[in-house]
C-alpha cells in the first residue's frame, strides 16, 4: 500500500522557491496536460464556450516584453512563464498559478515552450459579481477595511484540489451544453479554491467594494474607458474619493506605478494594437489614444517597446 501511495505522487522542485518542494498527484497532472493538449489545438489563444475562459498553446519561447493582463487566474499545465512587476518576479508554470486582481501592465516572458512540449494552460477572467456573491455565501460580506493593501498580482503553488477542478472544467468545455450548465459551478469552485489559498486576500480585497483596492479599481476602469481623453490626478482622485496624495500612495501600492505612468502605459499598448491592425500611421495612432505630441508619442513608444512605432515588424502584444 505504501509503494502504491508513493507511485501516485510526484515531487517537483519549484523554480520560484528553490529548495522548497511541491507534491502533486502525477495522474492528475498528466490528465490535465492531456486534456489541455486536446482542447488548445491552435497556437495562441483558443476560445471556449465560456466567454471568461480561454485556453492557450505556445510552441516557442518569447523574450521579456510589455503586456497588459485583465483580472484573471492563469493556470499552466505544462511549460512556464515569468512576469515582472517592479523588482518582483512571478513564475507561473506547471507547479504555480498566477492571480491578478486588477488590470495590470507588466513584463512577461515565456521561458519553457517547444513544439514537442508546448506551453499549455487556462486563463480565467475574474467575474467580480460572481466573486462577490461567493464571498457573501462564505459569510464574508463586504466590510470597511483599513489594513494593509495586498499586492494585485501573485503566484502561488498549485494543489491537487485546484487541478481536479480544472480537469473538470476542461472536460465540460468540449460540449457547449455542458459548459453552459456545469461550467459556472466549476468556475465558482475554482474561485473558492483560490480564495481559500494562502494568498486569497488579493481577490477578497478586489471584491470588497469598500476596500482601497476596489477604490483604485474604479480609477483603473476610468483609465481603460477614457484613456483617449485628458485625464489628470485631480479627476482620478475624485473618482476614487481620495485626496491626490492618498490616491498616488494607494495606486502605487496596488499597481507598482503612479496613476500617470499607468495611463501612459495603457495608451501606448492601445496604440500598439492599433498599429498592428494596420491602416493608420504613427501620428494618427498617437492622436487616437490621447497624445497631443506625435514626437513625444514616438519617444515613449520606443522606450516601452524597444522599437519606434513605424517598425512594421512590431506586432500586437502577447495575448497568452
């Protein structure tokens, strides 16, 4: 019996915390990868019957580059990625998953992917309403909090219960009817497993409309909806119901950058997407995303992406 139990487990050394081991069920890991391989048939992003869920396949490494992620849970079955925010590095791979509680610009690289062993995984967009309903059912109704502000991004070790829920999710994605009926309950379970994890406070804070994170999220939503319009610190501070200095402090705690730095990053990413679609020049793209000076736009675009906006080889941002 002891030998059988040992054969059901596989020990991994996690890159993100050398010397610490994670113990995961080998059969579940293998099954998860097999199901992802069957579902994510196209290189890049694969849509599913559930609009908040996509699967992805990548067959080659990608160097570090700027990206913007929506609030999401990213669970990798095979391969590996690294995210960089400030001086922090977040590894999400077959042993660690990534959580973002707010839309966040950061840098990302794919370090483990090949045609023979592709990067395979799921991205689950966070539904704030569903998350809030779950917290209420858990007896954690929103309340006023004044504690420390949790980081809006983290990676943390996978566990067997979360992998098992992901296996059930991928299975129902192959049938639109099953996905429609069973998928929401499985997503609810995945939210629950993440909330009960050792870093669940990140999602809790985002769902609590009285928290500082939720107040900053209002400003983030404003930026994403009005990035092409003039926005200043005073306008953003009013949206968050904070003083400008308090907004700056709390915004940086959540996103690791200032409000104006965030606005600039979103404008540049939107311009990059416009240019990748073709049909417009750099000056037009600059104007469409809120820049007044084309020369300033070109300088800041090159500083962020490493190439001028006229570079035809500069594609759209990494989607997975």
